[in-house]
C-alpha cells in the first residue's frame, strides 16, 4: 500500500495537522495529553472542520436530491417516448433531452453524491493515518519519521492511549480483547443506524407522495437499506478511530439535514405541511387569533358537512289576506283538523310549524278586524213558528 499512501499523503498531512491542532487546544484547556478521550475528541474536531467546509456541497446535495425526485414524471414521459428505439440517433436524442430536463430544473444525478464523494478521500486518509501509527511510533514508516505535525512521539502517545481499555487503532477482527470487540460492535451499529435514519429522513419525509411513486424512488428505498447493511458487515475491519469519525459524521449529517428540511422543505411533502402549520401557529400567537393556513383552513377546527341549518328565531310569519282561518294556522279548526277533545290541552294556534322557518313580515299584512268578521261562521237563523 505504499503507492496508495503516496497518493493520499497530502490529505494525510491535512488530517494529521487538524488532529494535532485540536489536541493542543484540548490540552490547553486542561485535558490529559496522553488521554484516549483527548485524541478521540481530536477526531471529533476533525469531523466538525471537514463538515463545515462541506456545507455548500451538502446544500447542493439536498437540492439535487429533491430535484431528481421531482423530475421523475418528466423522465418517465421521455422514456415512454423513446421506448423500443435502440438506434444510436434515438439514444443520443434521448440523452440530450434528459440532460436538458436536468439543466432546466437545476439538478443532476452526480450532484446528489458530492458530499459522500468529497468525504471518501478524507475517510481513507484517516484510515491510513491510524493504520500507520504503529510503524510510525517505532520509526519504520516508509523512511519518514512524521506525517506532518504528527511526530514519532505523538504516534506512540496515540498508540498507548485507550478508551475503556481499547486503542483508537484497534479493530474488531484484529484484536482479542473483549473491550475492543464491544466498542467496535456498538460503533458499527450506531454507524449503520445513523446512515439508515439519514437516508430515510431525506427520501421519505422531504419528498411529495407523487415523487415517491416511481422506479427511481423505489430503487433509492432499496439502497436505503442496502447501504447500512454493507457498513454493518464491513465495519468490523475499521479501526475504532475511523468508526468514531464516520459515526460522528453521520450524526452531523442527520442534524444538518433535519435543519435544512425543517426550514426549507420540498413543496407538497410532509415536511412542507408541518412547516405551514408552524407558520400558522406563529402568526396566530402574534395576532392572538386562531392559527390559519394559507388556504384559509383553521387548524384544530372540524367542518360538519350536509348539516341542515337551524331556523331563525324571530317574529312569526303573518298569514295573508283572503286565506281561510283553517289554513292560516296549523292548529286551526277544519274538517281535516277538528277541534281538540274536551279535557285535552289545545295546541297553541300562534305557534309556528316545527320545521318552518320564521321570517319577519311587514305589519301591513296582518289581518284586519273586518277580515276576521268575514271569516267568522254565519249565525244560524231562527225558524218562525207557523200559526195554526
């Protein structure tokens, strides 16, 4: 691996410089110079520095992943258009139209992999630095006595420092110590789980339902479970320091991704719905009213459909002129509606029907006394007795 170390030597120098600089800062604040936790926190500081430098690439990855999901309907239409056409001219035209779609939407398949690809050289450089601690501490490292600021004495110090009895350069397979195997197993599980949660948060929460129902989304869901499984089986070959680096980097990615999705979600996704609800509640707290979404929906309210309106209470509707008294009121006497029997409570003649809405009517429609007199039944005539 001498040729590989030669290629990675500039990155190894950068990794060693950041680790030694963080170690000096921690010892300045009172931590032990030869302590395992001091060197472990130096690796954590390495993660923070690298991830801060990669923030622009990370934001670009979020936008590219979102764009790749949103353009899938257009890509499917393009694939149907050129389905069955295998000639070189059709293939070239399809590629040109596909690249035009990516360009118009400001995304590309390569952009979504940029942070991971940018971290891989740092990952391998740290791996080789930790792997070289043994030869470097004994003076047998490729004819060199240091890797940048990481001298032979510091390499021996890292080799002798432990965390719960495990060295930072120890691996699961190459060590017989139970403490090393337990720490490596825990870190491998954390590394795989954080990778799964990161991919799930990006693909399931920040994508609209329409973008999740396509072949590419289904492939990403499969990869979402395959990649953690690969780390689960390959992590037994990584040193503890590398496992710490990768786990810390995943936790950083998870938190950074959560913040970006929370404040800049994809339109139509679950995260966008929650974002609108938070905005509505915030606006309601300032105004003192009920939280309302942009479409006018009030949060926490339920709308009952197909519910009949209640009649408006008020003055009863007056009968019109010329209407028989038996038809004016529900309780009026007529042939079809006789008078109540003696001893029973008569119905109130002035009460409106139960389901009949009552509206205000002008007073001029009220019946006059003459009308009431006309509607009264005629008095029976007395028969005159005939004289015998």
